C-alpha cells in the first residue's frame, strides 16, 4: 500500500484562523508533535515554507502524514490543553521534561515531642509541612543546621518509642534525648517553635529574639544559658552568611536556559521569603525548539502546568524575552489561583540571581557534554580493543549479590554511548537455587533476561558483560547456546590475582580468548565503570531485599494467619521467641487459633 504525501496546500486552504492545538501524525499514525497557536493557519503555514531553516523542523515536516486540530476559546486554553496532551502522549518532537517524582517537604509531626524529617508524597494527617523544596539535598542542609542549633529530634517514631538510653545524636549534642526524659515538654516546645520560625523564613526575627534572650540571661547572671544562646546565634549567622543573597522578602523562581548543539540545560533557582532554598538542573529532551528563548518558554509551561503539587511562586524571573510569556502567566495563574508575574528586565539583587542562574545552566551543560565526549571516546577505544567494526550502541552487565546466600539478587545495568541508561536498569530476585551458588544465579538471570527479550521481540545488547571469571563466562555461554543466540558479543571480566583495578583479565566469547588491557586504556576504564556500576546496583538491590525480608515476620507467610491472628499470637506469648518455644497445644490456646492452624504454625516456625 502506497501512502500519499501530505497535501499541505489543500490542508492550509481550509485551516481555521482560530486559536487552538494541533497534533501532527506520521503515516503509521504515530503522534509526532503537539503545538498550540493563537492563529492556527498562520502557525501551521510556517512549517511548510519553501525554505525551512532548522534541520529538526525539516525532519519533522518530512514525516507528517496528517494533522488534527482542536479549536479553543483563547490562547491560554490552548496552552493548558497542549501541556495536558504532551504529558499524556509524550511525542518525540516535543520538549519532554522528566519530572514525575513528588517534591520533598520538611514535616513536623504532631505529638508531645515532635520530630522533623523529610517527606514525599501526599500530605495526610495533622502533621505540618514546609516546602516543597527543589531537592532533597537542600532539605538535608536545613535539617542538619536545625539539628545543631535547636536539637529537635529527627529519628523515626518507631526508633524513638523503643529507646531505653540516649542514642549517638545525644552524645554529639544534636538531640536533647526526649526519648528518655532528659528534656521537659516546655523546653522542647520552645525549641520546636524556634525551628518553625526558621523554616517559615523568619531568620531575622529569629536572630533578634535569640539576641534578646541572650542579653536577658546575661543580665540575670545566667552565663551558661547566655553562652548556649550565643552559640545558636553564631550558627544562624553563619547560615545567613552562606546565604549571601538573603533579602528578607520575595517569593519567586529564577529560570535560565542554555542551549548548544549537544543539548540544553534549564536551571531553576527557588527563593521563598527572600531565602534561596536551592536549585536544580534539568536536561529536557529537545526536538524542534533549538533557540534558548523557545526552550525556556516551552520548559516553563510544562514545568508549572504539568503538576498540581508544584509550589507556585508569585514571580518568575527569566533570562530571555518571548512572545508567549503573557499567555503562560495567565495559564499558570489559572492553575495556582493567584496572579503571577514573569519578568525579564530586572535590577539589583534580582539581576544577580538572574546572572547566577544563567551561569549555572551554562556550566552544567558544558560539564554534561564533556562527560558525553569522554564516554564517546571510551566507546571508540572499546571497539578498537575488541576489534569491532564500530562502537556498540547497547552494553549490558550482570552481577550477583547476597549475604552468605541470603536474599540473592542479580543486577542488570545498561550503558550506551551517552552513558548509563538508568531507566533500563533491572533487579532480578533469584529463587530456587542453592544458597551461595553464583553460577546458578547467573544462569537464571541470563535465561530470564534473554528469553524474555526473544519472546517479546525486545532489544538485545550488542555486548554482554558478566562480572566474574571463567565459571560465569561458561555459564553465560551455555545459556547462549540453549537459546540459539549468536549475535551478542560475550565478555567476561575477571579480577586479577591482586584483585586491584587495572589488573583485570578479559575473556571474549570463550575462556580460550584472553585479553589484558593496560591500566591507562580508556576501553578498560569503560569496562571498569560498567562493572562497578553493576556491582553497586546489585548491592543496593540486595540490601533492599534483605531489609524487607528481615522486617517481615515469619508469621506473614503462614496461610490462615492474618494481621489479627498475628497480633493475638504475639500478644498471648509476649513475642516471637516465646512463640517459637511453644508446643502445638500451647499455640492452640491462643484466642482464634484452632488445633489444625496451630499445627501449621508450629511446622512453619520449625522450618524458618
């Protein structure tokens, strides 16, 4: 079947001049691009000019087979609809922002001795929340400073309620040990109140109040108290000195975009109550928008309109002027319920913020591109070392992790010429193998990964690395032969006699073909990076599985023993250890436990 080329002239003759959203489709009905326009006919006509300057736009136009339109009442509605559709469909030629995570808050619990901590997700209960913050790093800085100054506890409630003596935080003077009654409720409540003043951004008022308290204590000859307050003021002053841009007012975000042929970076700095809370770098997928101003406008619309959890400021300071700013401001105002100003020409402290944000965006992108260039050189050296016709596009490495056979997991990490592809990382829980048998574990994970890809026509790696010596390589070779795989290069990475980096022995496809690379080889550095990443990811997965197993009661795996019966058993015997010592008849005396169920519980506890 021959597909007719898209007749742009005929389409444009009947195209409306109303505002709205357009969706461009390929011949295979793949959604290519979503855009909005104040005048649909004028905007779409710009795509089909005789000369198209941007090569990415030309590539998009060449694929267009059909265009669908949705008319809206005004340009603001068109922008809101555009962002909804982009988030839903994620077309390849739109700017795509990976920003699906929830934003971190500082939470203050509601009880006699509240705790401060990091919170993500929905805000439920009567706890008080401060934020959101741009990153968890900025929260940790604030919490660390508060812990030094006011010593409000930050431990989990489960840890706090089971203490019989103070923990290390008390010993290093980061907590007043309310868990064991070393501080009364009134004094602790005052520390909490002062912490809240800081979190609300009222640093100047807080410092003034502490100064007055210090003077009163000094006049009353309470010199130890005055000295303690003096130290608190010193720490707060130090924090304010580090926050050199503190003004005491302002609730705004500063956004800068920097673009180069290798990509784009958008840097967002958040200022609340005149205090810079932190900043974050974003590297959006850029398609046909290549100008910094267009990237900035597209990013800003998607950043603020795609999430209702966003902490909306009252002002945005941007680094480039754009015709869409009034429309974007109106759309954000509809989203957040208050007016928002978008400023480009600013002076004073706002100008310094603007310049600093631009510098950060530029530096972050240059660093990222430098890393990509280094990665590309390593891939080229890798191809040369292994005598490949061209650098591979898809490398996978597998590793096994366990603790004496407990909670065995296998990791799979994926690398491409651009670096780690973390969205493709996988952890496999290994079941049904002898504890500590790494060979069997490697066989199982490779069978699951490769057979699954073959059955579902998934992507197979160009090169597959296994962390281990001849035994792991032979196991992988057997799996390849069983599945009839011949197109994948198999590489075994064995540590040398000293087990130090730089002395690895490589086995290519079989144990008869050995290769040793000099310790300065970029190819070896790539192999070491991938192997170490697989090892790190395997340990992370193993610890998570082991922690989950150890937090899970052996009673949870017994059929017929639900939460209520588990609670009755532990309550009746006073704990799991006494329950394990009990006979079947003793277990059957527990309310709600029959003789048959008691036998099952007895057997399960003996097997555990």
